[in-house]
């Protein structure tokens, strides 16, 4: 009886070792991933200067780095081409979505890919890079920091990733976070065509003014609606400037100065700070 049990134990252990070896062989021998490319308008897809097809495009590639180029088709001669090095990872999908416009600065692009964490690491995270760098990164309308940015320990679920930079159009995308995996995102922002490219501030001579006139400043800005329901006031005209206050949509403040993408305002008659002109309107 003991001999039979011992034999069964040996066979069971051998079977387990066989399964583990097969699993490890499958994991380490799989060195291919998928590359998916969409563009609007449609265009030809070049991989390392070799045409592979037209968008929408998807195919299997060996793990590695490739130069991807999208050339708009003949009916979209007004659109500019776009190119970037992209990485393909074994057992993973790299997805590229490009909006081709007449110039590079007006074109936008999203590149997303997924990598697996360690075998026993069940956390999840997001790594975000943007062009231009220094864009604000939001998860579900909650500001997380400035790109390039790594965000760890995100709850596995559907989330909305958004990035914003003054004078550029905001981009948002729904992403699914899965335990044990990291999502990587490269997001190219397009210049906002409604934004003014330059600002001019003219010095005016000081004039004698009555007390009544002083109470109503000539130049003011009105706070517009924002995704968060409020707008940060920063101590410097930059996304990395420290938050000094918050203002609400509909409020109006005295305009003190302007810089590209920013308004300087006075709060409560004394405090001063900078706000993004993306969410403010000058009178």
C-alpha cells in the first residue's frame, strides 16, 4: 500500500514538473507581439522604410523596436505624414492611433502598449509620456502630476486618462487597468487652432482716476467651465508652479498680466497668481 502511494506521489510530482516546464517553455519561447495601426485619414504603413499595408493595419512582429511611418493616401494630399519609433513586446499588443492634419504641430497621436509585471506582483500602473513634455495628467479628472509620469497602485477597473497642456487640445481615452500589468502611453498633443499664438501687452500711461473708477478694473477675465469644476491658481506661469488658490467657473477677476497660455489675476483684492487661459476669457 505504501509503495503504491509512493508511486502515485512520484507520478503526480512528475506531472506537475511537466506542466511547469511546458508553461515556462511557452512563456519564454513566445517572442512575438502584435502591432495595430489606425489613422484618419487612411494612409500607407511603412515599417523600417518598407511598406506593409494600409490603415487600418494589424500584424504580428518579432519583439523589438521599429520605425513606424504613416503616409496619407492620394486623396488626402493636404495631410502631413507622421513617424515614430514604436516597440513591440512578446505576447502583447501595441496600438497606434493617429489623426493626420496639414502640419505636424496640428496632428495628434496615441500609442498604447501593455507590459506584464513580475509573476507575484499583482499591482497595476500607468506610465505616461507626452509631446510636448510637461503636460498635466489626469485619471478620472483627478490631477496626478506632470508628464513624464509613472502612477502606481491604480485600482483595476475602467478609468479615463486625460492629458492637457496650455495652447494644445486636450486628449482623453478610456483605458482598462488589469492586475499584474502596466499600461504605457505616449500621447502627442495637437496645437489648439482656437488659441492665440502670440500676445501683446502694451504699456499705458498712468492717468488720474477717481475712486469710483478704481473699483472697476478695465481688464478682467472670466473663469470658464472646467473638467474638475474649479481652476488652479499657480504662483508661476507654468504647469509645475505651486498651487496658491482655486477659483470657480463664472467668477471674474482683475487681469494684471499675460504670458503665452497664461493670465495673471488678482484675487480678493490682494493675492496674485497665474491661471491657464484655456479656461478663462478676457473681457
